[in-house]
C-alpha cells in the first residue's frame, strides 16, 4: 500500500512538472489565436481595433 501511494504521488509530481513546462506553450498558442481572430475581424469590418 505504501508503494502504491508513493507511486501515485510521484506520478502526480511528474504530471505537474510537465504541465508547468507546457503552460507557456499554451499561452503562446492562445496569443497567436487571438491575433488571428483580430486579423479576421479586421478583414471583415475593414478597420482594426487600434484605429478605433
């Protein structure tokens, strides 16, 4: 039982570490998607948010 609990804790720590390493990547992907969305809206409206 102690081995099982220790293994689960180690797996959770490893998953948390991987999540911390990948989280900046998700932010970059989100920023890129936001820029693309703004560009598409600009093309549809003919104006950008910065010009308003």
